[in-house]
C-alpha cells in the first residue's frame, strides 16, 4: 500500500511553546490530507482537512488559531500546535487519500 | 445517533478461532468502507478496503458490506496472538473525510 510518513514520532515540549508535525505522502500525490487526534482508548477524531494551496477546513470545536495547518505541496502537510498546553497532549495522526486512506505512524505529543 | 457504531469490546478469543467484527452506520451515502488495525501507540494500518456492497477476501481476512442493512463486517480466520489489537471500521462518501467507528479491542489468547 501507499506510504505516509509522519515526523516526529514523539515530542515533549514545554507549556507555551509551539510544535510542528510533518506529514508526507511518499509515493503518491495527495491534494487532500487529514489530521486526526486520538486520546487513549478512544477513536480517531478528525480535526481538519488540509487542502493543497488553500486554507484548511476545520471541524467544529477545533481552534484554527491554535492548530495551524499548512499544505504547501502535493506531498507535504504540516500541523503546528501553537502555545501548547498540557491539555494538548495527545496522539496526532495524519492521513492522505488515494482511493483508500493511508495513515502516518502518529506523533505522541506531551506538553509539560 | 452516531454516524458509525461499533461494539468497543473488549473481545477475547482463543488462538485459531474465527473472529467477527461489525459496524453499523446511519449515512446511506457512504460508499467506501475500510477496516484498520491499530496497535498501541501506533498509527492505523489499512487491512481491507471495499467500494459499495459485496465481499472481499485477503488471506485470513474477509470484509463484507451490506448497504441495504447499513452493516459491515470483518472476519478473521485462524486468529493469531499477533492479531491482538484494536480494529477500527471506517467509511466515507467519496474522496473526502473518513469517519471512524470507536474501535473494537481484540485479544487472541494463545
């Protein structure tokens, strides 16, 4: 299947700092990528849809100024968690679609 | 009513058993149906992908979609301890956002 690479896999940051997570589709071009958040023992919750060359579409309740998404090319989307707080600690996963959806390995963010 | 419903389990079976995992959904516009396996602290791994109704088989895995009943299933034959994971059903209307079920936790006991 197609490969989606996400980096970093794990990050610990101090409260108030910003963290950038990268998502790359390695063997196909993705005009649309998706960012999910997953809390322990819960399912994936869609945060936003990232469109190449245009603004992201955020789900209801997701702060667009806090979770900045940039989709600069057909193979790269980034999620920046700005002014991170401990409640932002979670597992963040990106996805890119060909026909099926493929997922990155996820990023475990811990804000201390 | 949630868009996608799935029994969270946990489901525990002996090694070699046939496992049946199911989801129901409410949106009749869903056309793409997927099953993912997720190990702890890892991203979801695509297992099966089906478009519209019907059956699809891949090795020990069989996916079934019944659009008339809004019901999908994943069968695992000859289950192995390495199959122990959380299984997520997912579906979408087109090349759009994917909606996930809450996942079923499966343990295969040696």
